C-alpha cells in the first residue's frame, strides 16, 4: 500500500487501523478484497518510524484487541498536502507492446496480427471481469466509479489494438 | 443436412450478401459460417462498414442473402416465401435497434404489446405480458408514457420489452447501446445479463467493447468475414485490483 494513501486516510481524524481498513474497503469494494489485511499495519509502522504518524495506545474496549490510535504529525500533514497537489498519472506501457510487434515482424519470428489478437482476447477477459464487477455494484458507489475508470481504460486500450490490427494487416498485404 | 437435433438455434453456412456488380461489387457479407447455441449470448464486433448489421438483417430474415444457407431451429429460412418469412420474424425473433424504432403515438405499454397482438394473442394476454415485461425492465411506472417523455435508456428498455413480448426463440440486437450514455449502457448490460440468466438466446452486433465483453462468445468481423473468435470467461477480482494499480 502506498504510504501517502494511508496517510491521507488518517487526515480526517486520528483512527484505529481497523477503521482505516474499513474506509479502504468502502472505497475499493470488490477490488479491495485481494489486499493483504496486514499490509496497512506494516505501512503504519513504517510511517511511524519516519515520523509521519504517531501512535498512542488507547485505554479502551476489552473486546477490541486493536487499541492503537494513529494520528498524523505535522510532517505527515505536510506530506498529504504535497501529495494532493502533485500531478501524477499512471503511464500505460504502450511502447513495450509496440516494439514487440515491430521486432516480431522484422525478425519474422511471429505474426504481429496474431500477437494483437492474443492481446485483445486477454483485454476482453479483463474487461469482462471489470464489467461484471461494475454490474454487481450499487449505482454511485465509490467502487463503481473506480470500476468505471478501469472499464474506460480497457476500452481505450482495445481501440488502440484495433488500430494496431488495421495497421499491421495493411502492412502484411503490402509486402 | 438439417440440424433438427436442437444443438443450434441458429446456423448459417457460406452466407453471402453482395451489392452492385463488376467494379462496383461490394461483398458486405463474404462467406460467413455461424452457429448459435440455445441460451448463448453471442457478440459480433467490428468497425462500421464491416458488414455486421447486414449479417444481422440476413439472420433475422429482414433481408435476403445472395448465397448460402440459414437455418433457424432446424428450418431453412433463406428460401422461405415472403409470407412464411414474415410469420417467422413475427413468431420467432425479437429485434432491438440502435434507434429504438418506437412509434411516437404509442405509449410504452402499447408499443411493448404490439408484437404479441400481431402474433394472435388476446388483447388481455398481450397487455398482461407487456405490463410484466415493463416491470421487469424497471419501467412499471412509465407504462402510459409516450416515447417523447422517456429518456434514451428508457426507450431502449421499452424496445427490449417489445422484443420479448411474443417469447421469441432468439433476440437480435443491432448496436443496442449506440445511443446511450455510460449509466444507461450499464443498465442495458444488466438487462442483457438477466435475459442471459433466464436462458434467452441473444445475438448482438456492436462496436461497443463493453457489451462484447459480457457475451459468452465474441466474434470479430472485418470486410464481411469473421477474423477472430474469443470465448470469454470470468476471472478474479484480484487481477482487477492489479488493473487499478493495487498490488495484490
């Protein structure tokens, strides 16, 4: 889990680890299910060592074994503010696939069009998974919005694969 | 060979549709072989102009092939008389179009019940079935509305109720989400999924990858011919997490 994400979850108010986990689950829905539940505690310990959060043992409820309350330090708050202001966007690695097609064609090792077909099948399966998960979510849930993002990105990738297929089919016919 | 064994609802062999002649000859459908199993959802995908709509029109008996054979539930369709073909379209096939094709002067329930009336059901039975279907597509409270008072997604849901009202063997849909926004598309996918769960055979031609991805089988079409086929099956949400940038 990215440190800034955990820090930002704490920005609302000092919280127990299990509260942070519940917030994450609410935001991620089915996508959060594969996350290791212990991960958030590992991250919290690292953040504590880095001086970004403090940890206090709350005298509390006997039925809750988890009685540590985590809070942001001033440095932690600064880090969250910086993270929110930062412009970052995941880069899809299109160049690798593009170069794979070029190398396959140049060396005559494989048919670029069949590489594109294989890739499309894989992306369609992923799209199916994402679409099914989106269909199972209630409208306007936080997780539905995230799933829509995944669906739209996969659709964009599939459109690019269509362009790849057109292009490489035309090249094959010319040669 | 007639396939009366029930393995296929729909079967096509060497299907061709040509327009024009000589240098102007267009092979809109160029040697298509196809089988659709009962209860299967099949998506045919391709760019506009690839021939997928023409294919759907041939399969639904809305247009005649230049060559090849079409069998529907064991009956040869391509050589039927106009009259028999019209009867088959009415009794065995439900159509859903991109532009909805609802009549402006009919209310939702009147539109939905029309094919059942044409198929000879009593007005009472037709109304009952149409009302039930409108309820199923979430439009119970819009039954008396005219199309102009409905959103695009709602109109398409009326069109789906209409396609189902005469209990067709097969539903054919041509770009059913072509005019819908993202939320209405999701509703439509849920609806198709319900139909699929209920065992309805569905053939959808589309360039919307979202529908194609929810089908059992997806065929890619290019220049009038099938170029690739994918059987789709579910995976894990763990993989989905990775797609969203979450490490497992």
